C-alpha cells in the first residue's frame, strides 16, 4: 500500500479510505492527509473557538450545505466523517490541481485556480480583514495575503522528511522564490539524495540548511505561528 504522510497517526482502515477517496477525487492522498493534520491533528472531534469542527474544521454553514450539522459531525467516527470530507471536496470538481489548491478550497475557495499573485479578498471580506484575521500567512506584513504567501507557509509546515515531495509539486513561483527548494533540487539532480523506501520522499532540505547555518556560524530561532480560521 502507498506510504502516506502522517500515516502513523491513523488506523490502516482510515489510511485505506483516504487513498480510495482521493482516487475518486483525482487528488494526491498526501495532500488530504496534510490538510487534515494541519486543521485538526486528524481528530474528528476537534473544535475551534468559533465552533468549526472535525477533520477539516467544518463551519456551521458548510455543515448545513453538506446536509448535516457540526453537532452530528462531532459525534461521528473518523471513518464516518471522511464521507463528508469527500463530499466537501467533490464540490470542487476538477479544479483542485495542487496541495495549495486543496488547502485553499478548505480555507478560501475563491482563490482556487488563481495565479500566485492573487490577493485573497471578496465582496464580503476585504484583503486587510483577511490578513488581520490570519496573520501567520501575511509574511511580508503588508496587510494582504497572496496565494503564494499561503503556499509558502503551508509547505513550511510539512515535516522535513516530506517537504521536498510537496515542494516538487508546488507552483513555479514557489520554486523560484524558495532557496531551500533550489538547494535541495540541485542535490537531487546530482543524485546525492537520501531516499525513503516506498514513499518517493527525499530528506535533504534539513541537511542543506544545517550545513549552511554552520558555515555562517549563526543561530536561528524557530517560531510557531497560529492561524485564525476563516469561514469556508
């Protein structure tokens, strides 16, 4: 069976169902696993402060749109709730072409399929309001979020052992802007990679960054950011 990111945190039945669902949707199951982990740590009962609940943090309006409720979703097992996860993403049709698109269908569907420089905004939500509500994505602090900024932050949350896998599927704009991807890709092309059997995962980004930091003799501090939920 195909190896998936975060598979050690779920049952084999859950993993099998995710693979089957994503096959029906025509998307990479690793994308869905990463999104569910980011949203709920794969906990079907997880609920945030505004009442969004479940594996992908269904809001009350979204739950009603899918013919259920957040209360009902919270009472379901992870396997049962996956049916509603599938139902939600099926609404996208064939518009989901990347991990970023799949995340944006969860976070801000209007941005799906748009260019990397698209600014997240709508008639209901201004660009500045969205940026203020989601400061973790506003990496340059200009009070607006672009699709590229969201892509950078979401990929940065992927564990190092899987990051190159996600980076290699990212937009051209991401690849051009990402120094860690460029460094890793150079090593890959020179066939100096560490391969993880069965996963196609290449874990060299961390090593490259560590080597660079030693040469410069600098210390870096890691920061942890949080994201306020935007309505789907």
